[in-house]
């Protein structure tokens, strides 16, 4: 179901008012005041218009106020300070939004990205070893972003690019063969307990080691609730005329040139790159960049003009050149760069696996703390921030563990709803915490719309923590069962539960109806 979100509803009312002031195409900003005494929503629109209209902003605010003050969406509108407009939503409007949340199982779902065909590539680890916690971050971000984009109406194709054509595959094979023969692993080979296990499996099945590793990675990701529509083989780019046709198209578009026997991409002409880039060396061999251009052209040829790549921050120097190549080929590329993950146990760094003496694998983290906590904690921070991940906190049943805090709110509401015979239906508001909880619930619509453009997934956990906190405060201050307000409060609880469930689903985290543990430090 599609409805106008609260912010957009206010923006539309303001836009209609501005048309009477002969103002059009103005970027109207609507905000959430920190203090609800200053309104449920506010806008500095009058101050933004002062220069254009050459008027005092408070005078502009008064003109707008006179045009919108009687709108039934608002209980009242106030002018504050130099010209802020503060909006207090009417009970009638809040009741209509509550009804919407209660009957709409996909509240916040929208069509803002309808008809967009997006290919989302993420993780794309070499098939040479187990996935680690850093790969887990890209898995959590990529899968959650896919869910968000689909919730916003996009057609999303999830792809894992398998680097199976480079020298790393030869090094893996040589490492496995050395172990099979009881020899030292080559200096440029792969080491670790997993190589012995891999060698045993190769001996047993006769399957190539990179195929076995790819399947192992796939099983890890399934356990992590992350699946792909396609695992794309880099090797396939070199089995037909893909490379040749790619170079021909670049030449046709005057985006490449020959110099010193090598083929170059005009990276400085089409981007802010500091130099042009070789795609075919003078000896005829391809650079990694050549394969990447061909691969992205392949994506576009498959009907995906909108491309999103999730990469580690160490790829930041690569963004300009590949984005330029994609633009030349008729596509649009967004690259999301993420920082590393640091593992801790009781505030002490953890670098090695106790089991194998190697780097801790994603499998081990999932086994120790579960998929829910792992995904949530990897999604909680902005992508451009390092994640400090404490394994012990992730296992606690306390309010110090944010995923437990949110899941407990969901389960607590489920328990309340199970232990009543009354119907959840709104009658009236009697307590400010009722209004506060509903106001927090309806922010979800605006959040999803914003994130469909910004991709700032960490704002979902941030929002859910605020919502859970608002619910827990409501629960402490407002008697629910056997109260005159029971029906209304049950309705508000049900709305909060619905939104928490949707938010957790977008994160790939479960929303339990029952939890055995209660918070050890409940406030």
C-alpha cells in the first residue's frame, strides 16, 4: 500500500502555500525537533526564502502560517524564533496513521524506485579461503540493501563476482598440491588449517579446490541469510569475444588510445582520475581493470543500467576510473566503500582463531554469537566507520546488547497481546508517552524513503533502538492491561510491534515472539 509519508504530507502543504507566494521549485526542509514542546515536526522554510523574497523571515512565516493554520492535519502551528514553523499533528491525523500501520503489513513500503533495474554486486571474495568477519560486513550490508531497494519498488539482482581467472587460483592449487604431497607450501601460497582440510576434500572428491571453496563460501552465506541470484565467473569473460567487443566499444566512443604498444583508457578525460589507465599491456595481456570494464559492460548488456558495488575502503582509488568507464558504456555506477571490522572479546583485541590458529572465520563468529547479533552489529555503524565488534557483549541478554534490546521489545509486546482478550483499537490519547510512541512509529515511512536514496543502512538500527527505547518508556509509564485505555494502548503497541518486525526483516534479523531471557539490567 502507498500513502503519503508525514514529512512529504507537510512538504506538500507548504508547497501549496508557497505557490500563493509565487515561489516554486524550492527545496522544502522538514525536520524532527529534539524537544516535542517545539512541535512534532518543524521547518526553516521561511528563513530559507528570506533572500529570494527579500523579506524578513518571520514575516514570511506569518504569511505561510495564515495559509496553513486551518489544515486538519495539524492541531496547531506555531511560529518560533526567527521564523521556524512548528507543527503539532492533530489527533485525527495520528489516528489515521495508526490505522494505516495496523492494517498495512508492509508499512513504509513505497514505489520510489519503481521500474529501476539494479544490479547489486557485493562480497566478491577470492575463492581461495573461508570468509572472514570483514566479508560478513559486506554480506550484511549488501543483503540488507537489497531488501531495502526491493521494499522501495526496485528490481534488484544480487551478484557475487568470482575471481577465478587470476594467479591466485594457481597459487591455491599449488598450495593444495604441496599439502597432498607432504611438501612445504610455496612462498606465495596459502596457509592455514583450512588448506589441509581442503586438500583432504580434493583428494576425496577430485573437485578443483576453488570450486570447493566457492561452495563453502556459499554455505556460510546461506547460514548468514545471504543468497545471490548469480555467482558470476570472471573466467567466463575470457571464453568468448567479450574482451574484444568491450575494447571495440571503447574505441568507437573515443574513450581509449594506443601508446607504446599498450591500450589505454582515457580516465583523466572522463573522470577526476590523476592519470590514464592501461587496459591491455604491450605484451598483449589484460590488466585487472580491463576485466572489470568488460564485466561492468556485461552487466549493462544484461539490462541493468544502474549498478551498485560494495567494496572495502582500500579500493577508494579505483572508484573514479571504473565509474568513468561505466558512464562511457551507458551505465550509472554507485560504489559504496566500507571500513574494516575489529574483533574484541571483553575489550581485548581478538586476531586469531583458538580452534585453528588462523584468522577467525565468519563461520566461527556465527557459531559463537548467532546470525542475528552478527548481522545487526555489522549494520549498526555507518559504512565509512570502523566496526569494533565485541563478541562477549553480543552474547549478553541485557540492554547493553542492542539487538537483544530491540528483540526484547518485540517479544514483550507479543506477550502483552497474548495476555489480553480485548481488541486493539484506538479510542483516544490520554498520556504523552502514547503520543510519543506513535510519533516514533510513523517516522518509519520517512526513514525508508530517505534510505532508498542515501543507502545509509545504519539508520535502521539507530531508528529501531530509538523506537524500542520509546516503547520501554511507554511500558513503564502507561498501564496497559486492565486499564481504561487498554484498547488504545494495545493498538499503539501493535503498531510498534509491526514496525519493529519490518525493520528487523530489512536487516535480515529475526523478530521473536517469545524470548527465554529477560534483560539482566533492565532500566
